[in-house]
């Protein structure tokens, strides 16, 4: 148990402290004599010669109406080595409340927040779970046994469940015609063989994924795109019997969540609600987990919408073009609505990197990717969780992704 002695009753402070130390219990008190172990207590805006005195911020960040007008410049360059010389709780609040995304960051052509302006770049980059390391440092200083248990989990996005099968007559004939017009003999031959069941569909990697998860004892989670076809939404028809059978089958062995489609912001909530209902009817149970298609979300509207639609956990907290920890942590945390100044019921589940990011944006070779994954996993060993974003097609071990099963399997080591 961590004891916090302070007269500050701010919701922001309570949120930051409890998220920081979780699952270790926090005992709050406002009088020195109520402390059980004063020599191990943390004092915030409360003078004491005992325990650890937090170096409190010059900003009134704990006040509900305080808003950052610029990124703080007083946090040391080497944050981890100066963790007792800063207001560590302000750092935690700033990162978890995603202040940068509300106030300072720009968006790309898809409306996704760009990571280049995130404050972590002042400390050495995004590829560090700063909060997790700070937490470990603080618990050791306080002499408190950590009760946190690391989680390693497979998360798979299903943008298109099959390359050729179950797409309906119109799209199947259109695909054949497109191959003929382009003179793409290779694709035409594979398409015909697959449709005649002479070859397995290239995107049908589900048995392989489940075998890997079961062999290594990792929980597995699939996110299905069930929106209407068009634009960036090129999945199977949500009415497809083959798709429904697949989802029902996977739901028996893994967890299934929704992959809300790519929509105009003003229609996103309504469209997501429809897609959640579609999945709920297939699995005959409530849909509790989500990850946004293209990792596309608008802060805070997307999270508010998910919360109102009874989603319990969202897995979008990562980057499409970078690796690392967008919110400075690998561990699940409660979302704080910075604009409404409240703690949400929605839990945010971060990931380290996505398959397309490490291959296409980082430009890593297979061997480079394997090395980076092992280093990243080692860096949070015992203090954080491990998740990546993979797709069913990226572990097919064919064409563009030939050899990348070796990278996928590297994370189990």
C-alpha cells in the first residue's frame, strides 16, 4: 500500500496517483498522525521531514479549470534519472489525459494525430514506457512490493477476412474482370484456384494464429470490420454467411471485438452503433472491446462515443507510423476526459507497434524488426504489458509479407 498525505482533494491528482500506482492500493490522508508508515509516505503539498516530499509543479495543474497553453519545458531531458526532482504526478496526468492531443498536435490526411509533436520527443523519443519505468523506480524507493502482473496478448485486426472467398457474386466477378483487364495472371490464377477450393484463401490464417496463441499461452483478441463497403472500408459484406461463421467460430476460442469503420466524423457515432449491433447479433452477446479502423479517432469525441455505446475497453492507443507508447505507458489505464474534467468508465489499452508501421513506415527488414521487437519487450519486462497490432493477411507468409511470420513469432520469445 502507498500512503499519500496531502490536503489537495483534486480529482486530477487522485486520478494521476491511483493510475500511476495501480494495482497497488493507495491510502489517502490529510493528517500526519493518520499515517501508518510516515517514513514511507509520499507528501504532496504537505511539508514533512519524513518520507518523500514531492517536488510540486509551479503550474496549478490540479485545478479543474487549468488548461495548458504550451508544453512544459521544465521537465528534465533525462526524465527517468530525475524522477524525484519533478512533479511526477503532473507528468502522469499530462501523458494519460493526452494533453498533447487536445492542445498541440496536428493531424494527418486521415485525421489521425501525428506523433511528431508529442512531448516524449524532449526526453528521447516515444519508444519508452516512461510511466512504467517511473512507477518501478518509485515503488522501489518506497520499499513497496509490486502486485502488478504483466500481460502478453495477441491482438489481430480483420480488415478483410478473406482475399477471395465470401465476397458475393458482384465483387467476385468484378475481381476476375479486374485481373483480366490488368493482365495480372498470378492473381487471376490464385483467385480461380481459391474459388474452386484448390488452394486455401491467402488471408485464412486463423488456425495458425490460434495455434501460436495457445502454444504460448497468450490470450487472443480479434477485431472485425463490419461496416458498409466503400472508400477505405473494403472488408467482406457484413451479411456474408462465411464471415458470420468465421466470427462465431473464433468467438468460441478467443475474444471478438468491433473494428469501427472509416467514417466522416459527424456520422461516426451512429455508424459505430450500427456496426456494434451487427457484431452483437452474430456472437449473441454484448460487444465490449473495440479498435478503430486505420487507428483513426478524434479526441475526445471518439472515446465519448465508445463510452456511451457501452464499450469497456478500446485498443487504439498507438501509432500508425511509429512504434512506442503514445500515452507513455504499456499498461491499461482509465481515460480522463480533459475537456470535461472527469474520469471515464472507458479503459484504454495501449500497444507498442503495428505490422504496417514497422514494415512500411519504419522500413525495417525482417531481421531489424525481430531485433527491435525483442529489445522493446525486454525494456518492459516485469513492469509493463506487451501488445502489437497484427492483421490476418500480414501473417500469411506470402507476397509482400513473405518471411514475416518469423517476425510475428519473435514476440513470443
